[in-house]
């Protein structure tokens, strides 16, 4: 799987919430000075931002604003490999995926199916089972598991790291994310 296809696996297979969060935190875009009330709301905001309708593309500045500038993103890029990205590298890879796969014409959907969150003081871990798809592609949605590490600084939660992998027969969805 190429880096761009992984972006499909993490975003199309990566980033609509089914858990109970304030609707206002989920639906509104996040600006640089904005404060998102919970770590889980930041994660939901990311998935909302990378989900887009046909004829549009994500607001990449809003996406970047959810991360620490030094954040690390490690995505499954093939069955046997992962790729490490900076925030800008992640955005660039996603943009290339949109262009190569002509996704702007169809749009992109990345739904959160379930989350498991642990918060301790100013740190949080959010484990996510998501489903990504390209509307009208004829391909079934791709499930994936994302692991987010967040830190609260100056009253604001930001993503410090993201790890991603794809469940398979030998490695099913983790118990914490099963119904």
C-alpha cells in the first residue's frame, strides 16, 4: 500500500462521532486561538475536518491547528511497513492522495465507530476504531485503528502523536473498541 493509499486507510480508512460529545465541539471548525473542551473533542474535530463533500477539500490550516508543531504521525503504509510523518508531511501526503485518486470529485468520509479514552491530568490517550470510504467508489469502507496521544497546554488540548494500524484476521479490532 502506498503512503497515499494508507492515507485512505487512516483517513479513508482515517479520520462522525457516535459517542456523546457536545455537538458544537464536533461540528464547528477549530481556529488557532480556539479551545476545544476535551481531548476526545479534538480527535473528533480532526475526523470531521478530513471528511469532505465532493467539490471541496479540507481546511488544512484548521487540521494543523489541532497538533503540536512537533507532533509525530506514524501510519501503516503497507502490510509490512509504516511511515513517519511530521504534521506538514501528513498534510502533504493527504493532499497527494486527494490529487492522485481524484478524491475531490467524490469527497471523502471518515467516520468514528467507537472510541476508548483515558485522561490523566494534562495527558490523554484516545483509541479510535474508524471507517473510511470514498463515496461512490464501489469499494467497501476500510476500518482502521488510530491511537492518539494528546497534551493539554495553556488550557488547550493538542495532538502530540498519532499511530495507526489496520485490523486483519490475525489481528482483530482491540477488545477496548469492540461493541
